[in-house]
């Protein structure tokens, strides 16, 4: 018979789950768990400076490796500070387990010190939330949290544990098995026979198309799904576009990759979607930032929609064919179905001409962007892999995180993302302050790589305190801040949409970011000075680079709200 406290159960089950890193800040209601965590020989705790930073650090681990990120917070303000990161993980389907302390069970409902209804607050913004009422419940709650976080459409699970439950002793016969991922969304998954029929019909529909497009989203951003995308494009050559979250599902260097769709997507990708007669949409949810005016998004196309979440199918756009399942399984099966079809010659020739015309359009678009000059923010970002290569870092040695704003869109447009989990960004929630703590998590999970955090002078100040965490850990993270003295994306929209009526977008006073970073102990450099490249990419340890850009530089293309993607402003 085994006897253990609730805190001992949590730590042991985290160890059994293979968790090696957790992030958080201790407080009164979670101190019993921290006391036990200090005895663990396999779990390292990273002390962040703000709970939101801990949540995003855990996301960096998850987004870059596929493992479940784990973060901790105490009750009240600690849990509430963590909730933004939980909501962000839910919006982007990131597996996370958040463990929060709660006041003693006999104090719940009395407005006790640092008491809030964490379960109630988290319930609408998490995949699942639970408040554990006894130590014995933890034996099922913790493994189940990991299983729920990774099964079907991934997401965050929050486990709220009262302080007295952490101290309570219970007896049991054996430790439970770790929670396992169940790949299928079992409640709604299309059955095997029905899937085979649908995929056969999808293959036939594609074979008859003259202007097909593959639209790959975040559901394709795993190594297995990306391999399925590659297999499909070999069996059936067609142009591919991605959502922001799908970057890396198709290598940037691959023939047929037309870029990102949407408000700041490439002209070629948006034109391909508009003119398509068939769209194979995999792991996407037709987000408003991707589609623009929905009635004018792929208006003439028959849509084949494959998604793990049944709730996303037919939610925004009706599909001609749909399959509820994971991209990893569906794409190779669709490729096999296409292999078995005899392709009509006329349609095949039309597809070849379609693909060739889009490649030509993309080449011209790239030439036009490069003509803006090396100092343009987009071209500066595009040059980073080549600069890093001069110091011995190949493309696969780099992981990129971004904050949210203009720099994020320039990075999405221009950084050559070659694989899944190489480009980490807050897509759906669009959370400023995401980049730096996420970069720390990615570096902890990938100690042989250098992580480049692209930020703006607005975003970096949202979680600038995590420079202390970065310096303490001595991680190989290069923070590059594009500084323009404004909230750039807000200023751009006020300029264009609100007729230059600027409101609260210019900073009256800007701090010296290099001095701030140096004060935290980082090696720093200004990108206008000779030798900044060596500081950014040679040796080991954290670095901070400032790149000043014009305050009124805009991101183009730019689709005005309520208009079609193909009517984007180009700035020319």
C-alpha cells in the first residue's frame, strides 16, 4: 500500500508523465506543492517574474517540441495572471497543463485572502477545467489532464488544487498509468468506411479540377502532418497556401508554396484562393483574418474540409465534402486515393498552366519586395538566416518566436520557415508580450538551437521582466526589437482606416532598450552599428539587438476590413 500527500501525488505523476520542466511563481496556496517539488530529482522549476510569462514559457516548450507544457500559479492574482496564457493556448490549440493553488476547501466562498473562482474564470477559456476536492482525485485528474490536453484538438487543461488537498494524505495500491494521447476526436470522428468513401470522392473532385489549391492550417503544423502534405503534393502537384498558424507545414523553399493568405498575406496566395475551383482545406477554421470578406473568399470553389474538430466543419463556409479526422492520417490516405486515379489529360494540363502562372506571379511579387531595399523591415528579417549562416548556424539551427504587431506580419511574410515548430507566434488571440517568454521555453526545450525572438518596442515592454529569467538561465536566445516609437499596427490602421486620426499610438517617451537589456545582464548591440551580426549569432548566451525603423513604415499587402483579399492595398 502506498501512502502519499496530494502534493507528493502531483509531483510523482508529473515525473511519470515525463515532465522535465515547469514554470511558475510560488505563493501561499501552492506552497505545499512547491515544497514537494524541491525534492524532485528530475523536474527543474523555472522561476519567472510574472505568471503570464510562466504560461507562455510553457507554451514555448509545447509549441517547439510537441510535449505538454506545464505551468504553476498560486490562487487569486497568480491564477488570474496565468489566464491570458491559458486563453492563448486554447485559441491556438496548444496542449498545456496549468496547475493552480486554491485556498483551503473550508474557506472557499468566504472571500478569503487571495481567493477567486479559478475554475469559473477558466472554464470558458480552457479546453477543460477541474477543481480537485480530495488527494485521491488527483490520481485520476492529473493523468486525465494530460490525455485531454493532447487528444483530438489539443488545448489547455487547468487543475485547481486547494491547499489542504495538497497536504491531505491518502492510501492507494499503485500509481496510475500516465495519460496518453488519443489521436482521434472519438465523439465526432468520421468512421473508417465513411472516411474511405469521402476521400475517394475528394480525390475524384480534385482530379476534375483545373485550379485546385491546398490550404494548410495549424492542424498541419506537425512533422507527421507536414510529411502528409509533402506526400500529397508529390501525388498531385498543386499550389499550396497556409494560414499564419500553418507556416512551416509546407517548406518556404518548396515549389508550389505561394505563401500565407489573409489580411497581410501574399498577393499570390490570396489570388490563388480567390480564383480556385477546388480548395482542399486541412486543419484550418477559416479565421476572419485569413478570409477577409467571407463571401468573396474562394467564391467559385468547391471546398473539401478536413479537420479534427467537428465544430469547425461548415461553421464559416459550407463544404462540398468534409471529414472529421487528423491531418496525419487523412493526407496520406488521400494521396493513395489520388495515386489510383487516372487523371484526365485536359484537366491535368490546365492544372500545370495554373501552377506555372502562380509561380510566375509569386516570383514577380518577391522581386518587387526585394526592391524595397535591405533596410526595409521585411527584407531585414528575410536576411537573418543568411546572416546566421555566416556564424555557423544553418536554417534548422534556428527557431523564431514573435510578439504581435507589424513585426509579426513582416516575419510571417518574409522569414523562410522550412519546417513545423520553427515559427512560434500568437495567432488567434494575438497576445502582445508572447514572444520573449515563449522564446525562453523554446530554448529550454531545444538546447542545441538558437532561438530568435522578433519583437517591437510596444510588445517587448509587455513582459520585459522576463529578461531576468533569460539572463539567469543563460539561454541561447537572441531578442531583436524593431523600434519605431509607436504601436505600429494600431498606428497603421489609424492612418489608413481612420484617416490619420491618431489616438494613443505614439509613445511620448521611449526608454533606452539597450540599457535596459544590459542592466539585466545581456550582451547588446544596435543593428545600425558595425559588428551587430557577431553579437546576435556568434557564441552562446542571450543577446539583445535593437533595429530602428521608420515610425510610419506600413505592412503591405493590407486588406481593409470588409473587403476581399484580392483587393488588398499594396502601398504602391
